[in-house]
């Protein structure tokens, strides 16, 4: 296996291709993972990078993505970016991610030039950083993570989960893409916690799941090479779908991003 951290950074380094009419075009390679489809977090990160490259004077403030079909790992992904508006403060683009057999994901992205103004937030306090004995390892996150809850435990629990993360030193400009990547990992696992005998590793055996939509909002500049807390919960599983949402906070309690996701979750009796 390659160095997963540098492999991810390589995937975020998109290549510009000849433009098509009024669209900018970029191409991104896929991660080299032991995974049968393109990880949705990779697509989220590449969407953000494509928007950044299209509107370099602004930063992504929100992204809303849909995933109509699985991406194939053996073929690069092409991103077609259409700029609908760009003013002094805001810009709006839509992005289509496609492979030779069709569209794998779409995104609407809003960007904003940094501005000053009053600040207020209302979120629960951030707990103390967990010690190193709470270190956890997930195959798709190639950086340090800590959590007091084991999402691979099949005992039932509340549909809540939080974990700390910190990447190696990295340019702050990549923080939104890397954080978006991380937010796609375990919201489904969080939603499954109340179901006894099931955990997130049961996908493909105990159940089948796939993310159908994912949104993320960035509130303030931040870095991923400083500790971040991802705090999430799932208020609902219904109709073979689950819904979850979360916040990203710094270790001193500043809310820097929020996210939400819907996913298909089907159990054997529902597959018919």
C-alpha cells in the first residue's frame, strides 16, 4: 500500500484540462485503497479543490453534493465547473464529476471573500483533549485520531459520536478539503449505534449502505494540523435511510464548520 497521507494529497492536486465552452475542467486521480468504490470523502475534497481553483480569490463557504452512482476506482474523475456568479464578496459554481460511463456526483458550491463583522456562537463546551491512550485507527483517515467510543462495538448505544483529529503539517488552504473528506467517514456508523448487534463494519454483510447526499458549511478559517473535534449525532433512521449532522470545533471551542448527510441503509429484510 502507498503512503496514504501523500496519496490523499496527490488526489487533491487536480490537473487543469482544456476548458469546454464556459466551463473549467479539472481531472483528479483516485486514492489507492483496498476499497471497491471511490470513497465519497475523496469526491468532497476534490469538489472543494475544483471550486478553489476556479475562484482563487475566495474560499468555499458551503458545498452541497449528491451521489447518484458509485465511482470506479480504475478511472480518473473529471470535474466540469460552471461559474454562475462571481462578485466582490460571493461566488457560486456548480460542479459535475464524471467518468466514461456517466455522472458519479454533482455539487453546488458557494464561495465568499473573507470579511470582518460581529461574532457569536452557541454550542456546548468542548471537552478536554483525550489522551494518547484513546488513539484509534481507521483505514481511510491517514492521521492521528482519538475517541472514547468504539464504533466497531456491536453493543447498542446512543446515536452520538465524537472524535479528535490532527493531520501532519499542511497548508491551511487545504483544511476545508481535508475536513470535508473526514466528515464522510462515520455518520452512518453513528446512526447505527442504537441497533444492537450491528456496527459500521457490517456494510455489505449485515446491511448495505451508500451516501446519497452530503453538505458542509465552513464558518471560519482554521487548520487541520491543530486539534479539531468532530462532534456528530443522528436523529433519525427511517425508510431505509439515515440522517446525521455534526460540528467541527477547535480545541479552544471555536465552531469552524458544520455538516449533514443522508444515506441509504438497507437491511436484508428490506432488500427484496
